[in-house]
C-alpha cells in the first residue's frame, strides 16, 4: 500500500477493495473466461456439437473456481502472444485437453474477434458492479440524507440568496431538495440498459456466415447476449460497441456526483456558519498547529473525490463513443480506467456517510441568525398590505429595511403601529416572525 501510485490502491484501499471483483485485471480476465465458456456452451446447445450436462457443469466450474493462479497462467501465455484475449483462448484450449474435450478445442472463440469478448465482458462487469455495489451505495446515501432531512424538520432557517439574508425556510426542507434531485437522477441511472457488441470482426458475422450460411447468426447472437449474458445486443455495429449507453451511465453518474458536491458545499457552509457542530473523537487532530480545529474534512474529502470522478467520467463519456471508421484502439486503454471514477465515487459516498454521522445541530446559532434578521419578514408584510390594497407597500418597506440596518422586532412593530390600517390587521402583521415565516412544502 505504501508503494501504490494511486490512492485508490494505497491510502483508500480499505474503502475500495470490493471493487477488485469488478475492475481489476484479474476480474477482466475472469469475465473474459466466463464469456468464452458461455459462448462455447451456447454453440453446443445450438447443436453445432454435443456436450453432456456434466461437461457443461465442469466447464462452468472453470469460472466458479477461477483463481489468481489461473489468471497468472493466462498472463504468462500473453507474454508470448502479446494479445490478452488470445491468451484466454489458449488457456481454455488447455483446459479442454484436461476435460478430455480436445476434439472440440477449435470451437473456443469460434468466428469471434477479441472485441466480441471485451465488449461483452466489460459491460457485464459494469452491470454487476452497478447492481451489486454502486446503486445500493447511492441508494443508501440518499436514504441517509433523507433521514437527516427528517431530523432537521423542527428547525426554521435563515435562507440566503446571493449570500444575503432572504425569506426564512426549513432546514429539513432544504436537505430534501437534494433528496429529490438525487432520487430523480438515481431513477434515470437505474433504467439505462447495459449493451454489448457481438458480431465478429466488423459486426456482420462474416466468419460465422461463411462457415454455416444456413444458420441464423443474428438470432444466435441475440439469444447468446440476451439470455446467456443478460445484456442487450446492439444490432448494427463496427468491430466495437457504440458505447453510447456507457456514456449515458457516465453522464448520469456525473450528475449524481454534481448534486452531491452541491450538498457537501452547503453542509460545509452550514458548519462554517456554526449551524452544525461536529462530534469529536479522542486522539484525532484537526490541525497540526491549531488545537481547537474540528474541520469538515469528510465533506471536503467527498467533494474532492467526486470532482476527480467527474473529470474521468466526462472523458470516458466523450471519448469512448468516437472511433475511427470500423475500429481504432483508443477505447481499449481508456476503458481499462472505468473502475477509477467509480472507486473515487465509493470513497466519496463513504466520506459523506461518515460526515453526516458527525453532525450535531447548533440550534442556538440558527435561532440567533433568525433573530438578527427581522428585515426578512418585510416581504410578508408588504404582500399582506398589497392584499389590502395599501398604497405603495413595497416602497415603504424598502425604505425601512434595505440594508437591514438596525431592524429588529421593536423597530418593525413601531413601523406597523404607524401604518394607517385597522388594529386587526396590525395584530396579524405583528404575528409574523422570522421563525414562523417559512412557507409551505410537501410532507416528508
């Protein structure tokens, strides 16, 4: 860990180690083996050759029992082939020898190009990661933020627009803004399909068709991708997949990250305003020089990691869908980094979870800010006066309150007393306070 170049595999290893099951070199090799085996079994079930139930089980055990020693064997073969997918093919042919299936070896990788394996293995890795790790993690973060909103519902809050005091709001409702935004983007992300390319060197099943022209290779390809791999097969492709849906996943994830950055910055600001304090832990240090410091480091850490994630996601989304003519190799090296932004995302989500767990409401300061800003109820007073057809109410309140100099409950009530209105209306106006002038919003 101390020698790791990336903090993902170094400093933050304990937060990202689960991702090795989806994005490591080992994982990619294992998923390639899985696709090759399933394709081999699919061909058998399409009656190109025969396999017994036990032979199918033994073949699938090659995936279930795949280990680091197997992966290393493939890497050793690759030193000779200088081609990663061809190394997987040769490895599996050796395994067929062990299983007494040597006569079927040439059906491994039959008619395929390497991208038929890569463009099914990679989306399958991402699909499993999204379903098993990322979507649950984002969902849990949304739930935690929603729970925070409910906890903060009792507190009125001085709003700030353009950084200046504005019409009061509810602290819980302000947190619900992020919940609603995240829920909408989460729903969109969840619906993006995971698509794959499978169709030979230039997408037309050329080799398959020339060998078996009577077979419906489009149907076979569709059936294999959709029913054996649980992916959606793209119908018109070059040598590689379109990557448009992968770009959509990147963009949707980027939007979720942007909302979370906004959330982190607002919470950071509330901590700076001392609306929140933070729980301390014995032995922890906030500053190497200033003993009093309790910094909002979890939200800062999250913001930084989300920013790095978005930079990489943006590049993936803008680069991957572009390839010269039927294929260039630029997608290959870029795609190997698909796990990097999601690792930074997981780090950020865990930091947000930790940061929220430290928050303690400082009600005294929240109330103090409201009490120091009675001018914000001017909007309420002038609106009621408009209702009563009182002449120039906005201008009257503007003269009194603009700049908020010396405005408090006493001066505001003195202003109300001088208005030429009936006593019932004066009473109504005096009942308005910064604490109760918070409007309405849906229940949460």
